[in-house]
C-alpha cells in the first residue's frame, strides 16, 4: 500500500504467494482509490465463476458492492462495479471497453497469468482495459510454461539477454513463512511397484521413483492413480490417519483430493466412504452447484472433499490442511497453485501435509517451494549448443515429446491398462530437506511420520523429523536381514533420476566409448557389447542410472590400463 500510494502508478503487478492476502490488499487499495476519487468504479477479472462470486463477497465485507452476475447493459446504481471472468471479457471486450471509457475505472486482474492462457484472452484484455485509469495485476505464480506475453506486465531484459516479468512488489512463500502468514508444508511421498499393459500389448513392471524413461514414468504414475489398484486406497488411508492427527489440534481441519478427471474423482469419493465410513464432498465442474458445494464445505466441519482441477487455484477454504495430489499434471504452475490451497494460515503453528507419488518432477517442485520465479519471455539458449554433437538428437527428442504432449486426445484412447499397484511409504520432504526410509503402509515406521502433531513451530517440525529418522535407522539395524525387505536407505541417499539425468549419463558413456575407440582402435559397437557383457544388463537405451554409471567406470578403467 505504501509503495503504491507513494508512486501512484497506472500499472502495478503484485506477486504474492497463495494464502498471503492478495484479495485483502486489492480491496483495501480499491477502497482508498474510490474514497480519494482517483477512480469512480471497479472491475474485477477472475479466472473462474466461483472466484468471481468470492471476490464480490469479499468486496461486500469492506463496503464495495460488485455485481458478479453482470452480463450487459447499464449497471444498477447501488453497485460500485462488476466481477467478471477472463472468458467473459474474451467474448465481449468492447462492452467492457465502453464501460471503462465512460467512467474512471480501477481494473483488478486476479491471477493475471490467465490472460496469457490463449492469445485471444490476452488480446481481449488489452482491448477492453487499455483505456483504464488504473490497473492492478495480481498473481501467486507469475510464471507460465509458454512464452505468451501477459498484458500490462513489464518485461525487463537480464544480463543474459532473456526478458523476464518485473513485479512492482513481491512477497514470496519464504517471506510469508518467516512472517507466520502461511503454513509450512510437509510433503509425504509414496512409491511402490506398478504393473501395466502398454498399447503394444507388453506388460511392464516398474517401481515408482526408480530411473526410467519419460513415457515409463508417465505410465507408472497413471497406474498408481488408478482407483482399482492398491496404491490409491493405501495413500488415502494414510492421508485420513494424518487428518485425524491434525484434527486433534485443529478440530475442523479438512482434506482435499485433487483428481485428474470426473471418473477418477467419483471413484476416489467411493474409496473415501469405504475407508472412513463418511461421504466426501464431490466437486466435479465449475458450475453454480459446484460453487455452492465448495462454500458448504468451507463452512462445515466435514472431513473430505474430492475435486477435479478447479479447486487448484484461488478457491479459499482456509480449513484445508491435508491434500492428496492425485493428478498427472506436472507443470510448476499447477503444482504451486494446488499446494497453495493448503498453506493459508489461521493461527500460529499450523502445518499443511500434502501426499504425493514419488515422481521426479513433483519431488523437485516440492523441494523448490520457496524459490521465487518470474515469467520468462525468451527461451534461453544453451551455451556451446553448436559444438555439442548430441544437441541435434536432444532437439529431435524434445520435438517428439512435444508432439506427444500436444496430441489431439488420441493418447487417452490408446488401450493403456493399469494392472496392479501397491504403495510404499517413501520419504518426507520439509523445508528443502528429506527424511525417512521406505516403510510398508500401516507399519510402525510410517505411523511415526503420520503422527507428527498438527500444531508445531517450523523448527520443531524439522527437529521432530530428524528424531524420527534417527529412530527409524536405529530400529532397522536391529531387524534380522530377512525382514529388511525394503530399500532401507535414508531419503537423501535414495536416487530419483530424471529423464534428463539419464540422457546425460548415456551421453557420458558414449563420449567415454568414443575416446577409448580412438585409443584402442576398436569400433564403438564392439566396445559397447564388451562393456555390456562384463557389467550385465540391457542395451544402453534401457539401462538404469546405476548400470550406466557402472559401465562408465569400467570403460575408464580400461582406458587407464592402456596409458
């Protein structure tokens, strides 16, 4: 507020972590601008119908009346302005431009990164609000995975020649955590064995979290989330136990499952009823009924809600304290918004718990929760790209992956079939550190982590996790070897290798083989076959990170002997 009042800018971008109070700031500012006759009316643009109503309700509490049902024509005299959606502006930009031209207007663009969702929305926002007296842009996640410029956002070129969004005020998760404005998040990740049938009819078995190709990770992940397997019921059972523990300190704490699609959501709601004996609130789409169900859940003390995507952003249910990330969406934007549903703090010492599958992308997002990002307008060029003999191969691979991602829905029609899955408690991530060793669901070790009190200061959480890990390691050492059937390595020593890291290892092996080929005069193929025969395992393209590292060491050993 101080910065804004001092500068009196026409455009202002405030980036604040979900749960930090962007709505309160925007409405306090709107009230000030109306009171000082800087503006005569307010237009709020929100991503969804539900959020449009939420804004109108919040505005009414500070004496600003917004019409969330406005569609056309003159506005009733009792209103100070309107609340509309980006889609609504996209349909009738000139209607809104006329309103803005007639009276001095403050336009509040909530979660403004949505104005870059489609080119037409961005263009409509530019057309509609270009004449506005003041524009306030708000976002909790100012980064997008594409390079569509966002209207009314300033981009500044860095020393690397890349343009990034420049916020006028930034209040990140790390700062909000230090100020006790948001809750710290404990991430509990679950691995397990997955078995599925591919479109080619092959049956594949793999362990979630172990090194594999991008396609295999995606298929193992889908298998884990299949409600007919054992992974989802085990994780929902664990999450419900965690909720019971949290409710000892926060009696009205609620839990949310974020599902990929409506069929899965219905199946998860059925599982929750079987596990807990209570029905879950089911939110399937962004219609009026869904909005009412969210409001009811927000105001009662029911345990569980299951939703498809829409609850991931901006929806304010402060009592949500436990989450299950049961969707295959793996963008940092969606992940940050989803986790944002659980971080809103109501009293000091509350913690949030989010359950995840052990998938490399999700684990890296969880570990980077406190990192602030900006929207990058230019794609960075890798140094030495031209000299890299594998650059072309990587580029082609990237294009192939992109085509798969941009498929016209054919992928979902393929007869992929999840056959069976089980769950294994894998690790706990907190404050960028990892704790715990693998344990069976229902085991004493898993209970130790699920039973962490729901009301603790951040440093107490860290201390407790360290104690639990030390106890688990000591306990596992006393066990007879026959019982130590899980990979008993502390979390920070357990590999979760990304597709990119596997590619780097293959590249390193090829470089070593090439150098040894020059030295020994043997053809590349002969060396590859020889090292594979000595070390064992499949061809390089299918080898794990461990097998590739072993082969690299072996070729190095041969090369050293020849010198």
